[in-house]
C-alpha cells in the first residue's frame, strides 16, 4: 500500500526512481522500508506541492542509492546483505 500511495501523487515516480515503499506525513516525517531488512526514517518540515517532505525525500533517495536497495533492481543488494 505504501508503494502505491505513500507519497500521494508522487508515489509512482518515487517507486520508479527509488524503488522503496515509503510514507510521508504532513508534519515532515518520512519512512521508507526494504521489506524484511531495514527501515530509513528522515524528518524535515518543509513540504513540496504534493505534501511530501522535500529534504527527507532527498536523504532517503541518497541513502537508497548509496546502499543499492531498490527492491526492483535485480543487480543490487539482496535481502540480508546490508
């Protein structure tokens, strides 16, 4: 459910580019998960037009790219290798 609607109207783009189920809140918090492996949380109160935390999204995206944890990437890390 988080993958499909966790970032409101930006959910599809987030899933395609980052590949992690995530949820943001109007308070500026964000959590993304790698099922069965780890969670990444970030907070920054400034929101974009869609109601998602601007910097929290940047931080989570950066961590996901550095750790190669896109759940759709067959060449990235597999669960348990973190």
